[in-house]
C-alpha cells in the first residue's frame, strides 16, 4: 500500500498492511532542512521541502501544511508578531475585535488574495504535485473557538460567553463562514484531509462546550465533508470532559492529547472512531529513550484497539532525538 492508501483505508475501517504514522511536525520539520522557523512558516516552498524530507527520513505517511494559528486572523487584519525562529503569534493586547462593533464591518478574507492563507493553499498544491501519489496531503484550519479567540482575545472571549452570548454566536457564525471559505480553497488545491485545530475548546467546561462550541464545530465538520475532504480534529490539552461530544462531531480522525487517556477516548467515542496519539511529546517522546517510546505507543495502541494511527499527543518537539522518531516508525511498520 502507498502511505495515502494506508491512511484512507484506516479511516474507512478497511484492512491495512500496517498502522499509519501521522505525527504533527512543524519546528521539527524546519530543523530537518536547516532553516529558521520564521522562514518555514512564511514560505510554502520551504514548508513543502521540510515536510517531504521529514516524511521520507522518518517513514511518515502524510505531509502537512500546519504551521501556526495566525493565518486566517492575519488575513482578516489581526496584529501578528513574527519571530526569527519561533511560530508567529497573535498580539492579544491589540486584538482585532477588542471593540465588538468591528465584527459588523468584518468581511470574509480571500484565501487566494496573496496573504498567509494563500501561502498554505500554494503549499498544498506543491505537496500534491510532489508527493500526492504516495503521501496523504493535509491542510489545516482554525476551529471556531480558537479562531474566535484569535480575533477577540482568548481571555476576553471566555468572559463573553457569560456577558454577551449573542455576540459570541455572531462571532462564531463569522468564523465558520471564513473557515469554510478557506477550506474550499484547500480542497480545490488537492488536499486529502484538513485538520481542524480548536485548542481553545479545551479551556471551557462541558456546558459552554455543548451550548456554544459544539454546534459550530459540527457545522465546520459537516461543511468540510460537503466540500469533499476528510476531517482531522485536533484539540490540545485536557479534553476528558468533552470527549463524548468530540466523538459525535463525525470527524474521520480524532487526535487525543496526552492529558486525555486513550482508553477514555475509546470508551466515549465508540469502536468506529479512528483515534491518533497520544504519548506526551516532551516527557516521553523527547525525554526518555527509544524503548520507552515503543512501550508507551504500544500502550496507546492497546487502549485504542485496531482503528488507530501512531502519533504523539501534540506537536513533535523540535529537539526530539531521531532514534525516538524511528521507534514510532518501527512500531507502526511492525503492527
């Protein structure tokens, strides 16, 4: 099987020759080609090179255009700080929607307008051209809670849930429209799967999640499926209290961060949900040894059962020893 065939078969619940390997690599990938991360995140050609080299070197079954959470927000006019060797970051002190009335004047960004979103779209097209016959090509989009936080400021958004729920719903409506427009451009460029990162959703309790966040995540997921792409859900942090809701979104793949036990994910989401993860990327993947990495990923596999993809709980840390990445590869290939 090709890497692409392997992942798609796993997502469909069909037999595979061995487990797929789909770790998130960003700064780790930039380091593989010796470029500063600031350049990697801003130049789709460097991103593609980093992904291709990393996938080939470590037997990874996909290539991805994930880089940072500030692409959509930047093109909407948010203040973004850029760094030489770190990911771009939102300037929360100068949040675009510090004044809530700004939302009424905000227009959906053009994903092909030459901005940061366009760079991701061009990266997808380049990866599809160079590796699409073998590797699964992954795009990325911010989920509704995270993108709302990027535009409003995360601390302010958390109080908005209580102080102005009407505004929150209006904001989520806008970010869903903007996100699906971005997804369409990625699908048109040839993407096979789009990851939806909604880290901020891990910071709310079950009531806020089910009342405010879940309905808009569901609209995003359904909208992406209607565009013809698979969907990967990635919510960093402790999601134990919202696992059941995450499973009801109907995504093709759910990442679990290391704070949420794989056994609980399987229990809450049922046997048909494909799961990925979820060893601690720092304390285990970087800081132990190859034997411990193998034992930890075997434990995740045992808890997840057969519908399982090998990966860490979150991004592979940039100074992870190569031997530890080879341990992930070797486990995937031997099971």
